[in-house]
């Protein structure tokens, strides 16, 4: 069962990374991240 969960986690992680890359490539995505970083300081 743990092997099945780890495989699911990996595929979900890869999908998340792919979405994050697309988000970072867009100007709006970068602006949102910059605002987010400023709010954390």
C-alpha cells in the first residue's frame, strides 16, 4: 500500500511542478509571487 501511495504522490508532485512552471512563465504569475513574497516580509 505504501508503494501505491508513493507512486501517487510522485505523479501528483510532477503535475504540480508542471503547473508551477507554467504559472511562473506567465507575467501575472510572477507578479502574484512577488506580491506574496512582499507580504511575508
